[in-house]
């Protein structure tokens, strides 16, 4: 059973059952405010390099919060702030280039932010969260498809929830346009960037 129950778009007779699922005590118990745990969370990306291979990277310094509503998915929210200087692709020279004026201009724009504006249950453990992604001072809408991985209490007494997410953006829409042409055709860095998220969040004390 998903975090927000199931949505049936065709069978109107299922409405009473859906309403019942929406107030399932196990799901309702997850309602609350959560803090994203950076030690067990990954905010990553994948870009095509030289038209032939993928370069993977992540951001190591970030903070974020979630508000989950187990009875009303539209009331759930997410907020995250990412320090752009924390970018890590496993290569210091490449990371330095990404921080420079060619790409993220981290001295002028030290943070990337996401603020949700809408949450939607898609059925089962799947849902979609839409919000405003700001990079280089430019704000554009972004929808992230998320899978709820479950909830558990860890050995230290923390109540945790976990999610996996993915999205695809065109970096040029946020002003990230630097590139270099290849002799064989094409460009050095793809415009399309795949985003991936593995999120672990801890419920705040009441």
C-alpha cells in the first residue's frame, strides 16, 4: 500500500474504498514534519559526455525538509537547499570547471533550491511532486517522480521514511549553455541531464 493510498481514475464505485484507504491508521501515522538526513541521502545527476559515455555526479552539502500528509497527498510539501560548491564528479579538474563561470558560477550563485508547489498520488507507492527549481537565479517548474520505499524505526529510535526519485531537465532552460563542438559532430556535454534522488528523512520530534 502506498504512502497516500491508491487513486482509481476509472471506477467511481471505488470512492468509498479510496476514502477508507486515505485514513488508514498506518498511513496517517506517517503524517508529520521530517528532516532529510544528508548522511543517508544522495542528490545525483547524470550527463552524457562526448556523445559516448555518461558522467555521474552528486552534491554533498545540502539541507531539506519534508511535510508528509498520510491522509491528503496535496498537503505534502518538500523544500531543499543545495550548496553548489559541494559538487563532486570524482575529478577535481572537472569539478572546478563546473563551479566556474562556464557553468554554475558558484561565487555568484552559491545555492540551488527546490520548493514544492503540488503533490499527487499516482497509485500504489508512486507519486509525483512538482515545484520550483532555481539555478543561477532562474526559476523553472520541475516534476519529480518518486517511489515510497517504506518507513521504519532505526536502532537509535529515529522514525525514518525513504524515497527514490528521478527527473529529467534541459540544463539550457536554466542558463547552463556552455559547450564545445566535437570534430566528429555533436557536442561535449549533453543538454539533457538526468536527476536521481535517494532520500532518507527523519521525523521531527512532536
